[in-house]
C-alpha cells in the first residue's frame, strides 16, 4: 500500500492493526519495520508530510518528486517542526526537530555513534534502566551499522571547514576522531540539513520506512494524532486529524486506528505533549519533566583563504576531548560537550552572525571565507515541556547553572580551535558582535552576555520528557518501554532517555527501538 | 567563572521569562508607551498611508506591518545594486508565514513590533516609524545590547525572520559568494 498522504483520500478512515506507531523517525520507523517484517499488521501515523528528492525512496528505480530541493526556506517549512521557527518560551533556544516521514533523520547530519558505555552505566545505576547495557545493545549497534552503512568518515569527506577544524584541534593537542557516518554514495552537496536530495544519507525516509512498507506497514502522512485512546487502563488506539499539506491547517477528516499495542514515537519534543493531551501515564506528574536537548553554541572564524563551509558533509572530524564535563574541587571547570565543525547555509548563517545593516552585510559577504564550530552541550540543568491553555506545547530550557557554564566554555574552546587553525578573527554569535583576535581576547568570553535575546542557541537532540526508570514515582516508562500506568502503551524515542546521550543520539534511539522490538516479539505481546 | 553572570537577566529579576511572560510584559510596555499614540495622531490610517497602493498585510495589523517594514529596511538595507529586505518582499513573506503557525507566533511578533515602535518615545520623543534611518539604527543597536531581556528578545526575533527570509532568496547570493543549490526549485513552501 505504501505511504498514504492526506490528499490520497477524502473520507474518514477506520483501521485495525496489531501495532500502531505514532511517528516515523528513528524510534518509530524502527519499530514499524521490525514488527511488519515479523508479520504484524502495522499502521504508522506521521504528523508531517511525505517528501522525496530525486529518487523515489519506495522504488529506487523511479524518480522522486524533487521536493527535497535544497532551499533552506522551503526545506525548513517542509521537514522541520514549526517550519523551523519553534523556540523555547523565552525565545532563546531554537527547537530543531523533524516533521515529515522519516522524522528528524531527514535533516540530521548522519553522525552515528554508539552510546558511550559511561552513559549506559549512568542510566542503569542512577535511574534504574535495566537490560540496556553494552552487551544487550551491541548486536543492535552492529545490525544498525550494517543496515545504514555506518563508517568512519574518510579524509575525502572533509571539506574546508572540517580540515581547518582538524588542524586547529590537533594543534591544541585535543583528542579527535573521524565521525561515523550513515551514508552511501554521498555526493557532498552540503544539503544534509535540508534533506538529502540523493537518498545518500541513510535516513529513515530511505531505509527503514521503505522496508516497513515493503513488509506491509501502512504509513499515513499528514496525520496528526489528537488523542491516544485507552480503556480500563489499556491503550487501544488513537485518533488523528488529517492536515492539509498546503495550508498546514487541520481538515475535517479523521483517522481512527484500533490496535493491540500503541507505540508513541513522536520524538523528544512530541511524545510528552501527546501524552499530556491524552491525559495518560501522568498520575505521577512526570510527563514532560527532565527535558534535556543538547543546546549548542556556534562560533565563527574568518580566514584568509576560501573555506566554503556549505559544501561537503557537515562534520567528518569531531573533537571528543571535551565530551564529559570536568570538575575541580566540586566546581565545574571545563568541558561537557562535543565540539564539531559546523555547516550553515546563508539563511541560517545570517541569523546567527552578529549585528545588522552594513556591518552584517560585510560579514555575509565574507561567507566563503568563514568557518564555524558547533558544540552540543551535555546539558545537566533540566527543562520542562508543558501544555498551554490551547493544548499547544510549551518548552522551557533555561540557560542557567552548569548549562550556562558549559555553553560559555564551549564558546571559548570553539574560538580557540578557530584561532589555532589560523583564523584572522573570530566572531561570537552574540547580538553585540564580540570579536576575538588572539588568545588574550578569549577572556572577553567570560563576561559576554548569553541570556535571552543576547545569544541564540539551537537544540536538536531532545531527551527526557517520558523518562525510563525503575521507580514508577519518578519515571514514565519502565525498562520494557511500556508506561508504568497504561498497559500496551509504549514509548520508543529519545524522550525515554534519562539524560542526553553526550553524543549524537540517533544510533541510541535506533538501538533502543530494536531492543524494544525484540522484546515485544519474544514475549508475544502482539 | 561566576554562575550568576551566566544566568538570564529577565525583566523581573528572579523570575525567568516564559513566552507568555515575555508577551505580557512586552504588551504592557507597548500599551503603556503607546498610550501617547492618540496624542501623536497615530491612527491606523496614518500607518496605512505609508503602504503602497494595494499593499496590505494578511496576518499582522496594519500598524505592526508598517513597523516591520521599517525594521526590515534597517536590518538589511539596500546597498547600490544589492537588494535589501524591502525590495525582496521580506515583510510580506514574514506576514504570509504567520498563516502557517498558531496565534502564538503572531502575538509574539506583534508584541515585539509594538515594543520597537513605542520604546523610542522614552528616549527620543518619537515613535520608531517616524525616526530617520540613523536614529532607527541607534534604537535597534540599543535593543540588541539592552539589559532588558524582553527588548533583546524582541530584536533577536525580528532579526531572525528578516535576515533568514532575506538571505534564503537567490538575488542575494551573488554578492555573498554562495553558489546555490544543485537541483531545481520545487513549488516554494511559502505558498499556501
């Protein structure tokens, strides 16, 4: 049957399934594929649209529709939640997430790390996450790496920005390594963030979703779930409204799905609001709590030579030196983030570069000679997802405490790398346009204002919100992935992670969903 | 490094602003400052007179739309042959974008624009849209570095939508050395 889009039918639909999956990103597509390949009747409800590039993902012998057209404006509108304009309540942190078939993997950078052993150990010892250790996850990592062609980025992947970053990082003696990449036949166009036009980036759109469809799964695009249905403490299905693709407004058409189990995989920013709106699994008040999101800082360096950071892959060489925060005498000292080369198109670059008017134009005109770093901080201070009166989600990720310290330190380290790589001048992404010309200037960063409106951050890796744990009083789902309160209701996305992963979370999300699928099948739940 | 220096400086110390809080306070400020608007003779018709024939916003109020035009023209002014935000139709693009979103974004944008328009009454005795370009630049620079988070946030939001929807347009690319996409454009997503 394939992917059914909102424009494909005109009347309400009622469907029956063994497994209903809400969301088609890394978490949902994995469960959908595994269940469908095991012979289960699977229905996927995806809020966003179905967009293809030059090749049809479902039939690679046919051309695609060309909707992945590499324009930042068009693609943010098509594949990003809130058309790329969503922020936290204070406007400081841009919420970056997927809203399309394939979810956030359509815009991710394809960085693919196994979950660090220290993070799995933390989740087990502090939060009571059981059965998700290295040994349990290893076969799933191996399977994922084979499925998605994950491999360390060779030197041929490194664009000008990556080469400068590597040079700077090595000059400083910082630990670095090739970033594992989920790509096949990459043409290095530089439009990963806009959705790969060539089906080379191994997103769910071109891998697990087509496999799920080939195995019989029915994927409804443009289907926004309004409410999860439950009776007598058991999940029984969901009701979705069909969204008009062109206007993004809800239509009068509904899809009601009844299923033996319901798997919520609406993403780290979507699953908690859905549970809150459904009034489910939240008697302990934990849904929406413990939000983390890897807010990231950016720093820019002006070089004498052309860099052309918009071509090639975003991050082929990463600095692992600062992954874990370092304390001294009980106080934060440094680190707590992955430091990477950055990649931005002109629209996003313009938004993050300082100043306005002629000054801003001069910076934009130096775009070919700009390199940039990005640092995903391993945030420790927790945010929260709540519902406004109209039922829409609101997000708080205050830049305070250790988060603020990590962000500030990451800005300093980003500036150091760029200077060490030979930058003539370094610009911070603050509105007042702080400039760093040499090591002595780095001290300016200690007093730069980074509060709301002074500096922007993006947060692409949500975690928490439906935290996994042993204690039903402090978590939403148990280690089985099933909610403590509602039978047959599972969560399979990063919102179950007790903390951020400390590396790109995609492979962890995939592995958790494979593990969940194994256990559902082993136990004969469906 | 001192944690307190790293924390947000909200409008009301000790109470981090939320979107609602930002709106409420911005709107209150705008309303208070705008109370002088009647005395200044600033009815909607005065703003509408500044628009081209047939040019009307679809989402924003006329006053807010006029202020958005003024702000966009200062954030990305034309320079010789290089088009600015106005020539590229950025205010209409921003206004049209609001149709795809819930009321929150429109409310936020309107609050930000009211703050821009009325705050200069305090410092310059005139609303923003009546100031000359250099005075408008000074107001925007003051907002960008303000100690008040609400003013900075208003500036940041307006700058984001203006520069993003400017530099995603092809006519700006030659001047910045960007050689553009490798595939043809599909129907622009801006079209509802």
